[in-house]
């Protein structure tokens, strides 16, 4: 097996030396010696890595906080022969206790540009096709090769979609990235100032903010699933959903999010109570388990067609 490149990645729940631990009780040297002996026996060693040196934290404050290097990427010599430019990255844990591991297996050190990220939710917006068409039809200079002209047109579409995403969707992915970078910076500072209570509190608030943003980003994917289901219904039944007669009912989300939702789905905003098929519907009748008392806030979103 040693003639083929292979490795092991994950949480080993043990450290290799005292330098891989901050805080808490002293390390039991028996476990450290046993782990290192095991790695020597199977001829495995740590793959070159970047970012965090300590990959797990208990996320407590003050003197109770601890950090260890529990996660690692271990490879054999054949791996380094086949993938000499490979390395692992241990990113900030953000809302987790463990640092996520990314393995970069390259046979050379040549890296291309970061790819353009396309969001399926864009295609559900009524203006999407017009945005793409207008960007595609922007004039480009005459080139001897049609492939160069094609490349310029694709760049026009990419830049237009990025700007449109920022305006129409409030650049949710950008907010997620900004919050994630801020949280990563806080967690990096905590590694050098482990018992800083103020930083630990900032970590908690930023983790909560990132969780909410990730949920909002996921909600856009949920909208895409809803629209796909409605289109499948139209295809199977032959019945076409009429946006003019359809209503969407929301609660517990910001007005800006509701407006984005209405633009994408193109239904009208409804309000409860409402009569549907002659029956009166209200938050209490639709979700009685969530509304034991009249007037309690509704925390669901539903689509109803009149």
C-alpha cells in the first residue's frame, strides 16, 4: 500500500506534543507517545498546512478556555512524490468547535483564478433573462478569433450579474463572507490571547450573526426548491399557476427579505385571516401547536393559492 499515495484526514482526539495545546490540565505523555509511535509504524506524517495551528477550541471564556491541535492531515511518502505541491488548510472554526480541513492536492504549484460563482436563485427572478440578454448584447471590439469575442461577452455577463446580485439580492453572499472574515479574525486573535473574555464575547455574537446570515442564504435555496416544485406541478398536471390569484403569507422576516421574495416568486402579499375554499384560515388554525394563545407571533412562511 505504501507504493500508492494515500492519507488520513480527521479528528484524532490527541496531540503530538505539548506545543499543540493551550489551557486545561496537563497532557498525559502516555497518549502522546503512543500516537507518535503509531504514526512512525505506519510511516505517516503531517502534510504541510496553513492557517490555524490549533484546530479545536471549547469556546468558553476566560481561564476555562482551551485549544488543541486535534485535526490533522496525515500522508505517506508516495503522496508527496505524486503531489509535491499539495497542502492542507485549517480554516477558522466560525460557528463550530473544530476547524474545517481543506485538502489541496496539486502535482505542481500552478493555480488558476478563482472561478465565478453562479446562484441558481438568480434564474427565478423575472428580470434574469433580460439582464443576461442585455449584457450579452453589449458591443465588443472585433477580434480575429471568435473565441476571444466569446470570452469578452462572457466577462460582460459575469460583471453585470455580480453588480445585479449586489443590488437585487442585497449581496447576501458578500455579507456572509464579511461576517465570516470578521469571526475568523476574532478566533485568530483568541489563539494568541486565549483567556481574553471580551474577545470570547465578540466570538459569540459574531457566531450568532453568521448563523443567521447562513440561514438567510439557505432560504434563497429553499425558494428555488419551491419554484421547482411548482413548475413540476404545472408539467405533470397541465394546470398553470396564476400569480395574480396567488398569495404568499410571511411572518418573522424583514421587510426587505419579503420584497425580494415577492420579486422572485411574483405572487402577491397576503394577510391573515383569509378565507380559502370557504374556510377561514388564521395563524391559530394553520399552526395550532405554534400558537397556543391568540396573537402570538407566527414564525412560518407559506404559499397559498386562492
